[in-house]
C-alpha cells in the first residue's frame, strides 16, 4: 500500500483529536462532584434552568457532564435507556455505575477512534451506596478512559485549579452545607464573585432517601442551604473545620416534600 | 433469540442513536421486543382459574390527596394461593396502582408501568401530567386484550395526586383499556360490589387521610365478609391490607404498625356491630 498524499500518522491523528477535545472542554465552566456525609453532591455553575449538566440516571446513579451539550445529552439519554432496560430485565439493584461507566467507555472510545471529530465531553457517573465506602465515582474522558475517583472530582475549564481549591476545603464526611461551601469555594476564582443560587445547578444522591436517591436542590431550599453555609464562614473561613460541623441537623431532605423538580421550573 | 443479543457494539449504536418518543415501552419494543410481555401470543387453552387471581382494591380521595388500599389474598379457583400478596404498587412519587385479575400479568404490568413513568421523567426532565399517566396505562391494558380474552385479564385501578387541583384523582379501567375517571371513590376486583356499597355510605368528602383509611379498611372488611376471594385482616398472622396514601408530600405506604392500629379500631367496632358503622338514615 502506497502512502497517499496528505498522509497523517495515527499517532499524529490521535494527538490532534485529543488536543481538539481538550480545548473544547477547557472552554466551558467546571463541574464538581464530591462525597459528603449522606452521599454525593453535584455542583455546577449553570445559568440555564432547562439545559441540565447534572441529572438522574437511575435509582442510585447520577450523571454530570461538561463540554458540548448535544454530545453529553446523547450520552445521558443512552445511559437512561441502558439503565432502565437492565433494571426492568433483571432487578433494580442490578443497575450499577460500573456497568454504565463501561458502556460509556465503549461508546466514547469507539467515537474517539472512528469518528473524525471526537466528543468534546468529560463526564462523571456516580453511584451512592449504603455507606460512604460503597459509593462509586467514575470519571470518563473524551477518549473513553475511565478513572475510578474517591472523594472529589473537578472537570471542565481550569479543572486542575478547581480541584486544587476543592482539596483545600474537602474532608471526609462533610455535612451538606459545608460540602456545598467547599464546592462553591472551589468553583469561585480567588477574589471572584460567588454565583448566586439561580446561577447554580445543585443535586445530591442522598443515601437516606427512599426509592430514588437523586434530588435536585433549587429554589428556596437551595437558598436556605446557601444561607446556612455562609453564616459561619465570614468569622472563620479557614478554621471552619471545628466550628460548625453539627449544624443543619434537619438536613438533608429525605422526602419529596417542598419544591420537587419537575424540570419545567415555571 | 432476539437481535439484541447479537453484538454489544450494535447495541451501543442503537441505544445512542434512537431518537423516538420518550416511551420506554416503545423503545424496548423496537430494540429488544422479546423483553416485553408477548401480548399477541395465543394460548393452547384458556388458563381459567389455574393461575392466581388478585381480588379487591379500593381507593378514595381525601383532603389534599388520595388513599388506596388492597386486601392481601390471591386465589386460584377455590385455593388461596397467597395470603400476603401485595397488590398496590408505587408507580412514581405521586401515583400508585392497584391490580385485580391475573396476578402475574398485573405485577408485570405494574413493573413495566413504573419504568415507563420514570423513563419519561428522566428523558424529558418533567413528569407526565396525571391525564398522560392515566392514558399511558390504558394503552398498556389494551395491549393485553388478547391475553385477557384467554383468562389473563388484568384490570388496574390508578390513583394520583394532581398538583393542578391540589387533590387526588382516581381512574378505573376495563380489559379493553379506558381510562374512566372516577370521582370520590372506586373499587375493583371480585369483592368490589360489596366494597363499593360500603364505601358509598362511609365516604365523606374532604375527610382527613386517617378517616379515609378507616373507611377503606371498613370497605375491605365488608368485601371480605361477602366475597370468598377477598381476604379479611389476618389477626393471627398479623397480615394487614396494604394502604398507600398520596398527597403533596408524595407517595407513602403506611407502615404495618399504622395499618395495624386502624385495623384494630375496625375490629373493635365490629365486635359490637358486626356489620360495621351505621350511616345516618336522614
């Protein structure tokens, strides 16, 4: 076989595709996912109330993504189909984040190698277990690589800086208000303005909820949470570790009371 | 076997490119049809009484919601095939269904219906309207018509909290589908005639959920009193009816202790008046 004109070596092709995908992902804003006392918390700055970056896949499984909306939306819908089929065919407990992460890895890997344009997405598939040790957080990159993460994940634009700030504040078993505070601290550039509640997309996988563990936090409930975490922080921004871990005993919500997310949001 | 077992790669492609409506049943019907119950199968002979049948379900609206209750008996002809069967199912956070008729088909339908509602909600990011949910269930029942004609009929009762009216709504069906919206209260199954008569007298509009639970347990008691296929409260084994309550706070199945206390009240009343509470004549 002769080398055609304009030949590009596979190594070069892959490098180009990876650079292209990385650039696309880095343009967007970050999303952070972290474990807290009762499960897993997802936080994303997102001015849109309709185009979600965070969503429910199954009873115990949540999904978060950065990058191109149409691409990760296709992944999200595919994931829901996969989960619902398996849960219906076997039993609801047989749907796992591991299986889903494998499906995504296959799909993303195939697209990365075969299609001229790779997906510009990075996603997290998280599953809440009966205890923190049984939680699973998988991060998948545009080429189908899977990373088994513990504790916290940051992805999107300036992911490393965000992850660095998140590590400063994160510890195991943070109560929800403090975990949210840590996430917002990480998502805000030093000296920058914190995003207000209506610019945030926040959800939890709460292991204490019955049936479906996924719950969106928005509206008054999110505002209450944000107010709660900002009250102690001005006095003790860096010594908060001992100060207020026990407050917010009425949290997290365990029943579909109050503002249920219907997705339509008025 | 079906084409879905052929190759994982094909599955991956299909699962990601299907862009039809957000119905789980429709999707599975094209993607892996043999996972769905085969509605067009012809049986060698009608099954008759040989499969377990579920019996009586009652539902009534209460202030700000709806309550549904079902007895626990399943019968195959003259045999009691199960004493502690569950016939009232949570279908999503704000709705539930009870089944009467062929138990196996009913359970399967409830399982599929739950996935159907959740699937739509996750795909679209919004919940179906109550009318949409009721219609969707009608389609599933109509799909079962062929089997129903051969003895595997299942007729559900559907109840949901409707945020539009801040109250409960009840829908009945027949083997061909429906839905028929029922106001205030309804009962289905073999004991439904007796339960309906009882409920008619005991129902009070806008009663508290607790009062409605009392009325429903009384109705089930009356059904069990006159219908051999409906099970009354099993005092020795402590098997109580399944009671589900749906309000703005969502679906809640009452615990055995709660139902037990209600049953105790009913039983004590019946010790003095075996036919139950007396409705005022004028």
